[in-house]
């Protein structure tokens, strides 16, 4: 009992070899979009600035954490602010490295980063001023406050670059 002829499809026709699968041609034409990580961001000014901020925040945190404290609330506030800033800077670093901003277009990433740096820098400046005023010449606390001020300066540079990207670029693009 034969049920009729069956058609079997293969990738090779009688005319010659099969065309390459669509996935390989699409990935080769996509170029940099197919890459998982943005290698250029590691070497960019914004990437290096974020790494410098994270290093100065970690050094400031470790300096204060390993020092004998004289006023617990001041230094715990300094540690909370430095760790929150560190986590948020690391978050935005990962957003840029893995190009997540291209997939989540519902968020204005330049504006979010600008607001983070604005609020975080103000809190870090306050924490560094209070930590410096309460350091009582203890070298670890002075070093922590110094690295807090260094991170504040680096964050101000990031505020300026975020402002240029989010505000100046958008206002000039309205008129063109």
C-alpha cells in the first residue's frame, strides 16, 4: 500500500550548492550591532571617567571603613553615599558596555544619567565636606574625604558631559 509520492526537501538543488543560511549573512551584514559588548566604550573618555570615579569611590570607602571612627553617623553617611554612587555608576557603565540603551528605548538614558550625576554629586559633596570637617587629623578619614572630593570633581565632569549630550544636543536638533 503506497500512499503516493513524498517530497523531500534538501538544502542542495540540482543547479548547484545551496545558498548560505540567512542567519550568517544577516550577522555579517549587521557588523557592530551583532557584537555583545562595545569595546570602544572602554577606551572612550566617558568610559575612562566612569572607571576613575569607581576607583576613587572604592578607595574613599575603604579608607573610611578601615579607620577608627570618632563620629559614627558622619562616616556611615559617607559610606552609604559612596556605595550608592558606586552602584549607580557601575549600573550606567554596564548599560553602555552591553548597549542596553539600544534595547530599552522607553528610557531617556542621557537624561537619567544626567539626573543621577546631579543628585549623586550633590550628596557626595555634602558627605565629603562633613567627613573632612569631622576627620580630626586621622589619616584614613582624611584620605577618605580627599578621595570623596576627587570623585566629586570627576562627577562634575560627567555632569558637564551628560549636560552637553542631553540638553545642548536636543535643543540644537529641534531647530534643524
